[in-house]
């Protein structure tokens, strides 16, 4: 499954689910648990390969603050691919 297909699957699922309230503390805790396994490695790979971390961090913050959570997830999927392409 490609990144595009996964993002499309998430978007399709979003359209099918009825609106409901989100347990923010639980969502925050799950995000910490799942992202902790790859966040440090991703940051390290970006930093070691001379990416502008300030700009990347600002973009991530803007996506989060604008509540574009699908864009945020998609951007996180794209970053490792960019690193891989730069290294190849």
C-alpha cells in the first residue's frame, strides 16, 4: 500500500464515520505512545541530512494549529520518503 493509498483510505473513512466527540486526553496519550517509536529517529535523520528543522517544525505546528490533521499525518508520511530519496 502506497502513502497515497493509505491517505485516501483515511480520508474515505473520515467521510463514512458520523461526527462524535473526541476524548482529547486519550487522543493525546495514544499519539504520544504511537509517535514515540519513530519521532526521534525521524528527527535525527532529518537533522543529520541537513534539513531545515525550524521550517519543518513550523510547518508541522501550522498544520496542527489549523486542525488539518490529515495533512499533518500525510506530511509525516512524506518526510521519510524525502529522506530516502535524498540518500539514494
